[in-house]
C-alpha cells in the first residue's frame, strides 16, 4: 500500500480548488468550490467576499469541512483528502504575515498584499486544520472488503 500521508500531501499539492463545507444558521449544509493556498499542511487560505453565503456561515460557525480532489480524474483513479478545520477572516493586524504565507510562490495574478486587497471586493480567510483523512480505494485497501474508506493521516 502507498504511504497514505504522502498520498494526502501529493493530492493537496496537485490541486488548487477545494470544496468548502459550512453550515448556515438553520443547520442547512452549504458547499462552495473555492481556490485555495496551503501553507505547511496546517493552514488553508482563500479569498472570498464577506457577503458570500459561505463567508457569513464561517462568521457564525467557524467549524468547517473541506475536501480536495481532482475532479478531472477518471472513475476509480481519483484521490481525495478530507479536512476538518476552524476558519475565519484573517484579522487586519495579522494580514501582512498571512498574505506573505498564503501567496508565497503563487502566480502574480493570484497574489495579494494587504494594500492590494483594500481595493478588492473580497478578503482573506484562513482555516487551521484540526484533522485530516485520505480516501483509499477499496481495491487498494487490502482488507478484502473492496469498499472505499477514509483513513486518518497526519499531514
């Protein structure tokens, strides 16, 4: 079997979009695809309008779920990483450091500074990862069940 931690890290490194799962005040789940930046396998950053439904949900309930996967993968070939995290808008006094981390090595058109964000309709959000699992296909799991499973990993 493949090293599951390395499999999770590779899946995260190869993908730029995540599905962000939030919960609204009535308890209804909401999922949103967003571009993300990963820092040290501990922090996820994304840009979003503070008026977006998912942003308002994060403000009210900071516990989020995230899944990262390659949506173009052929059936029975894809990998996924599932993350649990605590999220929120990056506070103004932390924005300089967060921008430096979030946009390091990111292509210029997707990179922002606190100054360049002032003229944008979006703000920087951060999620601190609290748990991670990787998707293991049934044929790869080796337990004979043939069922896909989520296996906890340390990133």
